[in-house]
């Protein structure tokens, strides 16, 4: 998948030791439904491996994040609080549809 981006088989094996790359590959291969990232990486370092492994679906033009917060037994989902800076109405609509 990444050979045209310069990843050799040795580099691929090294990259798969990164839990973010490994998790993204599990999502890509449909072994799992999703991936949860913790707080041990900056957002760019956490999302970069995902973007390298998982391609956008046809018809999807934006990438967005989704945060899950659980406060006093209530769950809140916050969509795209980090990726798209100053999104327009069309972008917000696509983010809402993807989050749903």
C-alpha cells in the first residue's frame, strides 16, 4: 500500500510496530470496526498514520475527528474539534453526516 510512498518491506514492518499504524491496518482489513486513540500522542502524530493507511471512501472529501466524552454517566460525541479550521457550511454538513 505504501510502496509508492517509499516504504520498503523493512520500513513497513517497522511502522507496524507503531500501535496507531497497526490499529489503522486492522480497521483497513476490517478486522475491527474502529480505532480509539489515547492521550499519549499529539493529534497530528495520532492521525497521520491513520491517513496513511485508511483511504477516504468515494464521495467523501473531508477528514474529521470524533471525540467521545463520558461525564456523569452521559456520553457526548464532539465531531471535528481539531482537523478542519474555520469550516464552511458544506464542510460542517459533511462532518455531521460522517459523525452520524
